[in-house]
C-alpha cells in the first residue's frame, strides 16, 4: 500500500466527522452575518495565481503544473486572489464566504500541511465599520467552538507612517523582518534590520499605546476599536503586527490562543480591482484540535429482526428529523459488534415484540442500558444535541431574557 505524499494525509472516522461539524458551525455563523457561499477552481493560470505579489513567501510556495497544452498552471494557495474575478459586476458590498482546500509547497510541521482547509469571509467594498463586523464574526465563531482567543489589530498605514517618520526607506523589506518576531528572537530581528539601518525601530514599536496617537493613521485604529466595542468584541492593539502578504493596505488582524503557538485566524484590508475590501481566514486544520464540541450528532443503528419494512419506514422518519442512522438485517450480535466498531450512540431493535407493543427497544451503546420507548420519544431522545457550552448558555440567556418563567 502506497503512503500519502509528504505533507498530505487521509482524514476519516471521528476526525472527519468533527471537521465536518466545525465547517457547519462556521457556515452557520457566516450566513448569520449575510455572507453568501461560493466555490472556485482549485487550478488556475500561474500568472493569475501570482498576481502582483510575486515576491511574497506564500506565492513563491505555489504548486506549479502544466496541462496537455503546455499551459503554465498552479494550484490555488489561498482564495483572496480569486476575488478579482468573482467581484466583477457585483453589487457592493459583496460579502462572500468559502470553505475549501488550498495548497502550498512549503516545509511541513506539527500543525502545517501542504494541503489544508481554509475558511474565508471577505467584504468587497468595505469600511472600518465592516472590519469591526468581521471581527465580530471571529468572536462569535470561536465562542461557538469554545476556543479562548485574543484578537490583535494593527494598521499598515500606521506602520508606513512610523517607518517614514524614522527615515527608513526600504519599508517593505523592513516590514518583512519585523513580521519574523513570532519566529525569531528580538536580538535576531534587530541584527537582520541593521542592513537597512532600522534596528532602532523595534524599540519605537515597544512604546505604550498612547505614544502612537501622534500618528495620523492611528485614528483608524481608534475608529476600529470604537465599532468593535459596539459589537462587544474585544481587540488588542499590537504595533508589531504586520501580516506576511504585501497586498494588505490598511487594518490587519491576527487571532491567537495560549493553547497553540501558531495563528488560528488572520486577515486584513486590501484592494480588489481598485475597490477597498477586507477579509479574514480561519485555518480549519489548526482550530480542529482546539474546538471543544460537547456532543456530536447522535447516531443510531436500526436492527431489523425479520421486520425489514418497518425498519426502513422508521429510518425514513429519523432521517427526516435530521437523525443519522443505518439499518442492519439479521443477527443482532453482528449488528451490535458493528455499532461498537463505529462508535454509534444507540441501537434500536425492531422485531415482532416491538411491533405488537408499538414500543422499540433502545440500547445505549455506551452504558449498555436498554429501555422501551415509543416513536415520538425516540425521535426526541435521538434528536437532542449540544454543540458547545456557549450554545447552551446562549439558549438559557435568551430564555430568561425574554421574560419567560
């Protein structure tokens, strides 16, 4: 049996189920904020993929290929560049979300693969007010996933203004070096900045937030924080925050957690076909290990003991109520062994006795406890699910807040 290519992997079983559930949670939050779903090609023309940012590290890591016509093609390394095509002729603001695979031919690590799933939201035709909404989406998303996090913000205009005020000419290279502070020590970064005569800029950026109010671009930070406050979204100003991609031209965002070294979401503002836009990307492969979902959707195995017609009819009713189920026919012992191997929550027996009494035998596969239950109670029992503590808490708050007793 051949192994997968380095940096790629098969995903199955409980891991695949949890990933799918996380995607559903993300999609629910995105749709609640009015984002519409799109899909784009995995393969594009190489020149289109590279765009105007050919020197960016992520662009240099693209997978290149050719078709039979010897055309130069590449796998998408992100979704943002494809917005240049999607945004054409759209009524603004155009709000879209996308969940799918992207590819980078780069070194792999514990939480870094060459094929990974990105979950993006973007607004074409945005303002600082829209950026605050994007960060509210971040807040709601991680609340649903029960991931503690901190949202950091900065502004590329502010960084440019600071570098100009300190007489630094090669601003793009200096920003690339500052951006390495998450990977290198401060001493190493200062050493690298010496060739640009910019080693003192680190000390400037270490000033307290009040220092930066002297710069014109800081007003955008203040406005962003004001609107984030309206959304009850806490953000932290981080003057060292750059973001690696050179197309950012205004606000930049990163979301961190103490449970992982890597960034779990990141984005900012940029131009699409000359239109100011903003967006953020969630890395599914990283948040997968952090997401705390209390209970996955309950599944059951219907075991038919010579009552196949009734078993099929019951399965149809359960599926109409969004309850996942399989049917097995014949020997109960073999069926129960299958249920255990697949970690199915419940087994439902349908035999002659169950048909006469109009009550099914329900077996909890974890505890082994059996009970007699009618169809209505069965649907109610199997249909109950809890995504996370926040969902339960939100329901309770809504209930009491409505004045119910």
